[in-house]
C-alpha cells in the first residue's frame, strides 16, 4: 500500500512464486505468464490506487482450456486467485493477493455472435462495454448499461460489480440486462448461470453471480440483452441556487410518474472542475445542476421534456436549457461522464465513494457532507446518479500526506455510515471490494454476514477466489467495534473465514 500490502515474508513469497511459475508455465503460451516484478507493476492496483500489491504472477490465458487448467493448478496448490478485467474498479476488487495469482481476462475479447431478432449478444468476458454497442449499432441496437468507464471496462467486470450508469434508471443495471453467464469454478470446472430464455428452473443463481465481485467463479462468456436505439433523445440542464431545492426536484420528477432516461446531479465544485476540462456549457453560478434526459419517439420526448420542465420550474430552477441538437446533448453528458478524470485537475488524489440513499434524503446527505468537510479538513466534490439516489462524493486529498489519506478514509467511512443511517446502503454500483469492508460490519448483522460466508463456501470451500474482499471477517468487525465479544470469544467462530 500501499494500504494493501500486508506483511509478506519475502522468503515465503519467493518459494511460493517458484511453485506457481513451475506449475503454470507449461499450461500457457510464451509471454502469457508474468512473474518478474517489473512486469507485475501494471497489475498492482485497480482504480482504487491507494491500495497496491504485487501478485506472485499474472496469467493471461487466451482460451477456456488454458483458463480451466490455470484455475485447476492454482486450486491444487491452494493459491488464491483474483480475476481481472480492465482494472477500472473503484473499490479494490481486482487488487492482487500478495500470495496469489491474478488471472487477466484481457485476451477473452471476442464478440461471439449478435442476434438482432432475439436482440441479444453473446460475448467473451474481456470485451469492453462500449464495444458491444459498437458491434450492435449496425442493427439499430445497443447495450444499455453505460458506466462512465465504458470505453475501457469489460463486461466481465460489469457482471462482477453489477455495474450501473447514467441511463440505468430507465433501462436497468447489469443485472437486468444479462441473460446468461458461462464461466469456471475455482477448481476449473465449467459452470452456467441463467439461460437464453427469460427464466430458468431452480434458484436464480444468475442473480447471485451478478455482483459477486469475483468471489464465486470466473466468467468467460456472457449473453446480454440489446435495446433498440431510441429515435431521439433530448436533455435538460437545470440550475438551482440551493442544493436542497435540487435534491427535492429529483424526488418531484419521479413522484410525477416520469422515469427519465437519465437524472444526474452535480454540485458547484464538481461542475467547475468538469467545465474547465470539457467545456460542456454548464452553469458555473449554480449551487447544483441537474441533467434530465428524455428518450423515445419525437412525440414522447416532446411530452416528457415539457412535463419535466414544469416540475423543475415548480421546484425553483433558476435556469433551464434544453439541448438544441445531438451535439449539445452529448456535450452535456460528456461533462458528467468525465467527472472523475476532471477531479484529477483539482486534486492530486480522490476517493470516490458510492453509497445509495432514498431519493428524498439527497439534500440531507449533501448538508451532512458539507459538515464533514469541516470535520476532516478536506474538500469534497459531488456527482450523483440522483434518480437512483446513488451518490458519488469525491473526497479530494493528497496521498503523499499520510494524515490526509487517513482523514479521507475516515471521511469516506462516515459518508457510508450516514447513508445506512438514512435508510440506504454502502454501495450502489462500485462494489465492496477492499474499500468498504468495515462499512459492511455496519450495514449487516453477524447472522447476515454468516449467510454470505456460507454462500461463498458453497462455491469456494477453500476460500481461494478473491479472498479478503467483500465479506468482512468476524475479527475485523470486532476490531471495527461493531460486534460484541463475549469473554474474548467471537460468535459464529466455526464459520469459514477468508
Ligand atoms: C473513470 C471511471 C468511471 C466509472 N464509472 C462507473 C459508473 O458509471 N458505473 C459503475 O458501475 N462503475 C463505474 N466505474 C467503476 C468500474 O469501471 C466498474 O466497476 C467496472 O464494472 C469494472 O470493470 P473492469 O473490467 O475494469 O473490472 P476490474 O476492475 O478488473 O474488476 C472488478 C471486479 O470484477 C472481478 N472480475 C473482473 N472480471 C471478472 C470475470 N471475468 N469473472 C469474475 N470476476 C471478474 C474482479 O475480480 C473484481 O472483483 C468507473 C471507474 C472509473 C475509473
């Protein structure tokens, strides 16, 4: 950490690395097993760059035979495995294990088929999110979930994180747009979740797998739904002189039975940072701006835009601008979608939080964050998937100053705990990974965490897939002060720990 580097005995690492290289080398073509430190550095972290750790090795299988053999070999050696897509995750989900192997799916990058009649695409898990829409465009179709990282992130990573995006309010998250996932178990056995039909017999293990953060299996092939491209889309930029009014306007739009194609919010510091970067035409005087999009036929869009304008006026908007053409609409969105990189212009580092709260509490949360800025002596720029109540406060800090890093982490933890107190949850779409382990102790009871661990153990009895992520150990929660320890003994002492 490097926040993640636990003390690893160098002699143990060297010996374990030799065993792994000896076992995996014969299974992979030349150049597909990396183990020298300089070759491992590009894999030392994901988008949560404050946490860094070199793995023992990185395997880059190119087909399922190679992948299955790598998994089986690691399983036989009891070596931890971390699957990796593009490494854009923001919660440390793809942070390597210091005594483990990172398995990159980068070479699983083929679009296998597009079926315009069924409106589905079958793709390998390392295919980039945007590449699916590009391939489907010829049929007037696209893949609707659109994380802002869609130019780079993989569909396998999207499945593992149940990724969302600015248009998921209307079209659903990854979960709602995936029909089937094929992959391999930790032991290298093939496994299929879901089917190409709308429903499958038995328990819905597809829903269990989506969002499981690389803890239950390694996905290799995914069948997604494709959506017809809307005839037209138009976006309103609404300015507000008060955060509370902007927050209330979001709730008012949904209460008016409108489900916009996108409903996003940015506060003044975020708007300023973004405008400087992409020149989207945002109102720099506003305390908050909302982007409200309607899509559909000309008539549907005209009607919905009028209804949203009425609600926004009644909610106290100080300026309303409707995109005049497609270029302006895309400019409005380019600002929002570049919010994270734009933050790099105003701060050397940022921690991007990702909690979700009931929409009607948006304003309360924003005011609480303003108070936290004073408490921790750090600035915070805010961008939200406001329609979903999904917050992305970006806490700005300098990682070269350990005290600032510590304050940023505590600031982030307080945002997550406040979200739970307001009736929300500690993650909306970025996952728990390493980052939110302590917050899981706050949100879930010991019984609930025991159930999570039991599910994990059913798929991965030795706890080799992405260990140390997502489900906090009992010990960790006890140390976090959220669990009562009786006479030095933890409850549920007999359940598996990873
Ligand atoms: C600038 C920026 C903007 C972003 N915007 C959004 C956004 O709008 N919405 C959103 O939801 N996220 C967003 N993210 C976060 C990130 O892009 C998503 O979480 C994305 O789904 C991660 O995909 P990836 O391929 O990079 O996965 P990785 O980061 O490589 O991995 C993420 C997790 O998935 C697991 N995994 C990866 N591939 C597989 C596989 N084939 N099988 C099993 N497990 C696997 C990993 O072990 C890890 O736990 C953003 C990130 C950045 C940097």
